[in-house]
C-alpha cells in the first residue's frame, strides 16, 4: 500500500493517507445511515439536500485516495482544498445549528482535516507529489 515503483512514501504522505482512510470510512457509514433514515422518513427534499454535501465530500475523499499513488500535483492540491472545504462546511453547519453549545467534540472534527491539509503542505509531500 505505501510502496510504489519509486520507493516508500514519505512520512507526511503516509500520515495524510492514514488520516484520509478513517475519514472516508466514517463518511461512508454516516452517509449510508443518514440516507437510510432519509429514505424511511421522506418528509421533505431538504433532507436530501442536507445529505448531498457530506455525500459529495465523502465521494471526493475516496476519489482522491484512489488517485493518491499517481503522484500528480493536482491530486495534492485537490486533497488540500477538499480538507479546507470540509472544515469550512462543518463550521458553517455548526454556526447555523441552534443545538451547538461549544462542546469539544466538534474541535476533533476540525482537527483531522486541518492536520491532513497541513501534512500535505509539508515540503516532503510537495516533493513526492511533484514527481
């Protein structure tokens, strides 16, 4: 998994991929469960619109993971942009949600995308993705 034709992945690249893996897995589980509950209730189209954003983010995360070994510059920048967008979407949703009370758990959901983006912005990752 971490070995390619040109050798092993640098540590920041490996750590970022290791962060993307559970993020994609939990995203898939969440989208499936939320989609199932939306299909059962079928109360309005707003539920499906609310499901579209996490589904798109999860789909793009998996798509970037599949293309990770191509070592192309756009894959790195796309993954960084996706992580920044995910953090921004979470901040917007939490600012709109009236039930948000400043609990510490949302901070963990912001920390993972920020850490992945930071790892992909490191010089070792830049060299590896730049071929």
